[in-house]
């Protein structure tokens, strides 16, 4: 099974019901939204938290590994992470 993660799940995965063995992917849109979230943080503490989340997300996913059937570029979760 494969799943394209919504930005909300990348931000707060608690409660996400993802079956074991699911191949996870994120879109460039998610990476862009995470970056915009840093710019819109209300204080420095939140900005640091969001920056760390973006860095961890970028590190965990292999850069543009393919496209969805609708042409959206995606990155696949790096199994080594």
C-alpha cells in the first residue's frame, strides 16, 4: 500500500492511522507549506519547532522520487531513517 501524506499529518502525526508496511510519500506542496509555516510562526519558540520539523521531514524523504498519476512530484520515505 502507498500513501501520500497530508501536511497536517506531517505536522502532527499523533492519531494518524497508517497501517504497518505502508510506503509513505510527501509532495513538494507539503514541503512548501512547511516552509511557509516557519514564516508565519507567532513567536521564536514556534519558529524553531517548525524549522526542526521541516529539517526532519526533508532528511527523512528521498528527494523527488516520482510523480502521482496526476503529475504531482513526490518524495518517498527513506527506509533507512
